[in-house]
C-alpha cells in the first residue's frame, strides 16, 4: 500500500506541470487603432489580453536592412498560473525610426509580439504594413476673411501636402476634425467646420493643423475677424417644490438633503451628460445629410439664450452657478417637436438633466439636440427629414416647465444655434466655401461684410419680439 501511494504521488507530481502547460491560454495582442504610418519618434500603444499576465511585449520595425526594437518585460511568474486573472492591459512602447538607424521615408513592416506569463509562455504576433514619414506635413490655407462670433461656428478650407493622419482646426485646447472637400482633387483638399467655444477667450487665434503618427505637427494661421460676445446673466430662485421635482425625476433612488442632491445633479450630472453628448461626435456621418437652412420650432417663444450664465439662489443665498448651453423654446404643452433638418438619430433616450432627449446627426460632426421631451417618437438609427416629428415638448429632466431645450454641436462642442437658423449666414459662411474653388488659391471672400448676428426668427402670430443678444 505504501508503494502504491508513493507511485500515485509521483504521477501527480509529474502530471501537474503538464496540466498547467496544456491549460495555458494564449494572449491576444493588438495595436489600436491599427497603425498605418509612423514618424521618427513614436509612442506605440499595445493592448494585450492575457488572463495569466504578460511576460513581455516587443515591437520590431524593419525597412530593408534597418531595424528598430522596443520592448517591455515583466518578471517570470510561471508557477503562479492558478492565481492569474489579469484584465487586459495597454503598454506603451517607445519606437524610433531615425535616419541614423538607416530608415528613410517610405513603406516598412511592423511586427508586434506578446507572450503570456505562465508555464507555457504562449505568444501572439501581429504584423502591420506601415509608412514612415521623416518630415512634417505642409499646409496651404485659403485666404478668405473668416468672421467668427464667440460661441459660434466657421468653416475653413486648406490643402495638406506630405504624409499625415490627422488634420483640422485647433481653438485653444479644442480640436476639430477635417474632411475631404466635396469635389476636391483628392483627400488632401480639405475643409473643417469648427466651433469657437463660448468659454475660449476672444483673443485666441484659431490655427489649422496637420499631424503625422510620429508626433510631427505643423500649424498655419488664417485670416480671422473676431466678434467677442457678452453673454447674459440670470438669477434663478430655487423652490422646495422644484428641488423635489428635480431630484425625483433625475435621482429617484438618491438619499440625503434635497439641495445637496440638486447641486450634484446640476454640477456632476450636468458635466457627465454633456460628455455623453460630446462623445456622439464619433457617430457622425462623413457626409452631408442636411440642406439649408435649419428650422426653429414654429410659433415658439425664446425663454433662454445660448450661454446664459445662471446664478442659482436658495432662500436668498447663492448656491450654484452654471452655463445654459442652448435655447429654451416654449409653445403649448406637449407641442410637436420636429427635426430642424434631415439626418440620422444617434440618441433617443433619457439623459439626466436633459430628460427625454433626441440627438440628430447631420454629418461632418454637426448635430442637433432636443431636450426635456415628454415623449420620444423616434429610435436610434432612424433617418428623419426636416420637419419630421421627433417627439413632444415636456418638462422632463432639469426643467421647471413645459418647453424644448434646443442646441447644436460641432464635433462635440455646443454652439449658438442662432446662426444655423439664418439662411444668409449658412450661404455665406458654409455653402459658398464648400461649393467654391479648391482651397489654396486666391479667393474673394463672400462673407467679408461686417454684418450683425441674426436674431431668432419670429415665427407665427404667437412669437414675441426677442431682446437683442449681448
């Protein structure tokens, strides 16, 4: 019996490594997004999925006889197999492609490999065909005079030469994507519809930029005539009834003092909701889905303007301050709310302070927002026409009464909708540039006239005279 137990023990001892070996799980390695081009100096994000951890990650770049290697290693823990339940991780490798290493501009091959940190050390390899760019791209920008209202929008055209993977306009810390010009010679003739955010100083100079994967970036100024804006200030008195309505609608399961809950909603939730709206930029079509102009809610009264600075008071004391990024348009209770222009529904659901909310994408990063609806009549992915019903006005979310909160955003940055209700502004500032000659040559600006910003349209017999924006 003693010998039998000994034999069993030896067999188990020998079988354990084999079991661990065959139960090992191979890792999955990938570079996201898949690299198409590299520069002289590159930070390469490599994602590895391996429940047993990562033993090493290596990237090898080759071009003829030239070779560059970057790697990261971890201490071996092959006998800790049973304790490993590691989440996917991303490791950044510093990979160079310098002339002194023998590299030159042109095609190259990138091989990325990762190995699991277990007994078997199984590995995964991915290969990418890439293009090495040794020089920064070059820019040629149109010579139009671009009239910009603070909080508004503008369009610029330009041409990029050389290798690049990103281009557009930067305004302070904001960046806006560019797209190929309709009717352009090739994808190097581009345009960018961009916002000048309400919270960016009017002294900030917008710049066209182009960048390659290696971090080489070039910028170019363009002619700008800036119109600073003074946004309205308003005081709102908070009643206990309104606080109860707000927290019950937006935070029904919350606990604690009503005022504290409201302040969290008005601050943290507002910030989260605006980020959700901004992230919808990634769902924008790379084509124009609309035709000018955009439609204001008919027979509506303007109750609040874009970028109104609101001071909230409770029992006579200031408790908060927030900025209202849109127009509040009132009509009758549960009035039909229609699409301001044709497009694709990218959001049709509850959204915190906005209540029942619909967002319509019009292409090229331009989107319209409809909040506080009592009812939603469309679904995500649905195509809608200008004037098609989206839902009914209401008081859901952070609303004190039945109305429509309407706003527009460009590449996730909310802008003053008043410009988009103006057919003359759209013709001068947008369509004339998209339909004009290719960028790069001398042009006569069709929007160079110093004209005042349009007021909201006065539609129908119930519309009142709106005070001028300040």
